[in-house]
């Protein structure tokens, strides 16, 4: 499933919020793992930005 600009925008906002919440820099391996998790959850049907943050941002 290809993501359109709206989908990517939601994922980007969730990703940014998670990095901020967990104090993780963008150019790290942890950030790459978080990005992959956000995209995977989105593809599985989690389309709410806040829900993505809650599911991925738990440490």
C-alpha cells in the first residue's frame, strides 16, 4: 500500500512527537526503528496520530 501525502504527514507528526517525547535525535538508529514502527502500524490500520504516539512512544 502506497502512502499519500496525507498519510505521510500523519506519520511524520507522530514520528516527530515520539522523538521529542523520548529525547531521541533524528539521525540515530533508534529514530530509524521508530520510523519503521510508525509506518508499519499505519499500514496495519492505526491512522490516528495520537494513537501512533502512544503505541510507539512507550519506553
